C-alpha cells in the first residue's frame, strides 16, 4: 500500500465530511438540552467567572474550562452546536494521530479505527453540547494528544524528550478535570508495549523497558488518584459516591458488568440502529436514516476500495487490536461501575461510553482483520460499520430535535 496517500490533505477533508454528515445535518434545528440549562443560566445571568466557585465542591479543575469557553462563546444554541462540531472534528483527527503513531505500518486500519471513533454510535450526548463538550470532550482531546505524543516520542528518538514532555503536559488537563478517563491510563502501558515489542529482545527486557517508559505517566496518574482520594474524603465534596469502597464488590456483579460492557461497546452499538429502525421501519425518520446509511456506505466503500493495494493478512495487528479493545472497554467502564451507575444505551447514561470509544473502535477493527482475509470483505464491513454509526447519530440528532420542539411548549 502507498502510505503517502495518508499524508496529503485529503484525510482532514474526509474527517470534516464525516463529521458534518454524522452531526451537522440537523444542526440549525438543535439547541440546549437537559443539563445544559443550569449551565446556560449561570453563563447568561451570573457570568463565566461564576463557574469556578460553582465547580469548587464537585470538580474544581473543570471550572476553568467552563470559564474559558463561556468567555469566548455566548450562550446561544447555534454557537455551541457549531463549537461541538469543531470539537468532534478535532477529536477524529487526534484519534487518527494517536492510532497511526502506534501503528505506522497499518495506517489503513488506523484510519478506519479513527473514523469509527468519530461516529461511535454508543454515545448519543453530542448535542447536549454546553455540558458535555466542556465536561468530557475538551479533557478527552488532551488525553488523545497525550497518548499520541507518547507514541511519537518512542518512534522519534531524536525528539524523545520534547515529545515526552508534551505527552506529560497534556496528561494533566486530560485526567484531572473529570473522573471519566481515570481508568484509561493503563492503555498507555499497552501502547508502549506494542512499540517496544517491535525490537527483538527477551520478554523480560521488553517488560522492563515498557515499565521504564511508563513510569512518568504512572506518577501523574497516581497523583490524580491520590488527589481524588483526598477530595472524596472532604466533607464539602458533593458528587457521586464511590460505591465499590462502601459496599462489598460481588464477583458475579463485576463479571456481569464486564460482559455487558464488552457486548454493548464491542458488538451491539454497531447494529443498534438496525434494531431501532426495525421497530418503525415505515416512519419517515427511519426511511431517512436508511437513506443516510446507504449513501454513507456507498461513499466509504468506494473510498476504502481506492486505498487497497494489498491483500495481506495482518494477524499480529488484529490480535493486539482485539486485546487493546477489550482492555480499553473494561478500563473505560471502571469509573461508572465504581460509582454504581448503569450502562444504558439511548439514555443520558450512555455518556459513560465516551471512555470506551477507543476500546470499542479498536476491538471491532481488530475483529474484522482477524476474521476476514479478503480486502474487499474488510472494506465492505468497514464501510458498513461507519455508515451504521452515521445513521445512528442521525437518529440521535432527530430525537433531540423533536425533544427541543417539545421544550418550546413550556412557558
């Protein structure tokens, strides 16, 4: 395969088109929803500075993020929906940056994984933009940057120190503002292991080298855990209770939660749109979703087919992607499981899927590479998954659009 194609300007344009199709078609008809309203009220009537004391007893490092964004963007729905679109576009590019730094020899698979990350259908909270862009997505951007620069540091030994410093710097705003991503850090260990393992050496030396490279990040991660432990113990803290520390952790319930997370984030989210459409197949919204899926499939199938020049089976990549996918899903589920919160799709609780998006995307890409040998079959399944994700996000947008219309009836 000619990997130089992945270095031209076409890739950002591809991500931009995908972002607009998945999240922007109904943008003018979307507004503020759910948890947005109290934050909008603070921004409009009390001003951006009020977010710092407002979050002092919940997530003190989150207040500055709200302060900065609300100082720049007025509390007008269309502005925030456009901002959300930009943030999601950037997130797709950063996922691509991260994956291709880890797997530079598998850039086709890295591209598909990052596109699946961009349209990940298990997460439906994109349009609750005022809340979730600030609370989750901006910290997540920093975490993706941190992962990417860690891999880049290992790939470019001449700039190892500068890239490592950037990775460490980006980790702070990635993990401290919110607990959503506290479980993801061990993924970095696995990314480092993949890169270190490319050099032929005994297992023991590879393991020690991986640990040595991970230690600086581990120290920051442990510092964050220590901070959270201290902050949880304060009487002024007012947020979710960490139930695994206050009740016995039963093995069957933990096993069920693990299986549920893998099933939902690794399998069901990619086909849930089919289940939803089947219930109302003749409804105009279902027909529009089907049309969107078919058009998207045609576009991405032709695009992926234009990239194929090899029919080689990448078993090593596939196995590692599946392993990292399972690990990413389970690690991403840890924070919500620790607080006793359920993982329910098509509800506000599917916001917990955001920390499983890396794992869910890698898992399905690895599974396809592991099962299918023919490049045409891989392209067909890859295009299908991307199209199904886009269709699901179209349905999500329409549901919130209709919810917004109902909101207008309240005086």
